[in-house]
């Protein structure tokens, strides 16, 4: 079993839809949870960061962490064509390196 | 503008040749990282450095070498010992490696072995 699992997609939605992206993980010691966005042929950029459990909202983006289920989610409201990218979840313990998921490819169709 | 630069953007190599990928940052970050990205796989850590003149192997260091002679620079050499070097290589930096610190990524170098 991989430490971090993520459905690779591709996921295709119409403009304006609510998008749900998810990751599961196996290491209960993870405390820091990140979502990165990566446009084609570019480096990833940090989108959201959450410490421990709970929700965090930033504009159209909401990150959720459920440590009891070892499950994290990223919701995108009112999706736009500019949201078309690969979304990577990532997580970390307090003392070890960052572990990245394989990424989910998202296309938002105008 | 502060950021991370990688060069070249595209690199072609013949089998048996060593190649060096450049990574420079002007963010005054202590820690720097090299990742490899393959289709359908997450970023895999090759090497990282927390301070000048010191670096540690990541999960897939075999066939790669690095140096950290300056805080701003962390070049990666892909040697002929790397069995499957064709991939997208990403360099990143952060303030330090403890607890949490955001990693900033460069634009990447796509290496193709002919």
C-alpha cells in the first residue's frame, strides 16, 4: 500500500461545477497537509495548507482534513477553465520529508 | 523578483553521458531539494540539502549526484548509472526542513535520453 493514494483522473467538469478532489493516506503521524496545483509543464505551486484536522477556506477553495478516516479533500466552487491543472496532495510529519500523491488531472470545460 | 530558476528547460542526452541540471534560488532559503516526476507517480525525492556543504540522499538517489557549494545553488548530475533517467526534474527550496515550511518549486527541466 502506498503512503498516499489519489485518484489520477482525468476528471472533466463543466464550468461552474463544484469539484471534489480527494486523497487517502496510511501514516497516522502526518500532521501537515498541503494541496499543490501544477499547470502543464510547470512546477507545482502551493494552493492550500492545513495543520491537523479541520477545514480551511480560501476564496473558492476549501480544504478538509479528517484524520480519523485518514482522508483529505479539496473542494473548488464555481470552477473556472483556469482551474484546469493537476492537483497534488502532499503531507508531512513534524520531522520527516514531504510525501506527495500522484496527482489528479482536472479539466474544466467552458 | 525572488524565485527559483532551473536550466535548461529541455535537455536531451545520449545514453552513457552524464548531464548536469542547474537550480538557483534567490529566496535566501537554507534548504533545497531535487524531485523527479514521472507520469502517474507523485514527486519522488532524489536529494536534499539543509545547509551549504551538506546534503542527504532521498528515496531514489542511485545514479544521481549533487553538490551544495553555495547557498543559492544546488546542481544535480544525472550519471550514466541512472537506468531510466527520462523524466521531469523539479528543484525546490524552503526556509528550513523542520515542522512545516512551504516548498517553492522551480519551473522544471524535462530530460529525455535518446
